[in-house]
C-alpha cells in the first residue's frame, strides 16, 4: 500500500516541488553507442574513403579524366577498307606505331605509314604541318585522333606519345 501512495505522490507533486514536464515521457535521444560500434563505423568510413582515394589517384594518374580521346570510338580498320566513304567526316581514336615516313611537303605535312594495334595491314595517315616538330622514328608508339576526310584520306588531328 505504501508503494501505491508513493505513485500517487509522483503524479501529484507537492505545491513547492518543481517538476519537469518531460518527466513522464520516454527518452527521445538515442542512447550512446558502444565503443565497439563507434570503432566499427570509423573503420568502415576509413575503408570507403581509402578506396575512393585510391580510385581517384589511379584515374588521375592514368589520364582517364583528361584524355581527349576517351569518348571516341576505336578506328574500324576493316570497315575503312570495305567502304571508306561511309566513314568520311568521322573522328576515331587509334594506337599508332610508326612504320616509316613516305614523304613530306611544306604546308601539307607528312605522309606516314603506320601499324594499328591488332591489325596486320598498315594504314597511311597524313600528319598536318603542326606536327612537323614532333620527332618520329620507326617503332615509336602514339595515341592519335584520326579523321577520315574526303576520298578516304586519314588525317591526324591530335597526336600524343604513348
């Protein structure tokens, strides 16, 4: 019975007693996590951050972000040989290996015989005069942007040593 009286006293405090309006409500704040749970979250966060950092560094170091050729389709050699006129005006990317220089003419550029990655037949490309200062020897590798011009002439718009 004494216990019953104390419950009543809690419901109706004495006039001089100050009571919080939230004394009867349940806690709305989440109880603190255990040290184990906090450490687990820190480890998971660290691992995710590390993976993102490594991926960003790898993409940056390989030039994937800044490669102007990344959006171009690979040069379709067989399609070019079958019907070059269907490719006129189209830009492609290619890995060129210089086989030899055919000729050079001032203000026109150089005709160069190139081997493409994975293709047995060589392709002749025209390097504009802006590439005259680029040294080229047989066996050197380059990344290039190719444009199939009128008549099937393959022009190099961009050239970067590989």
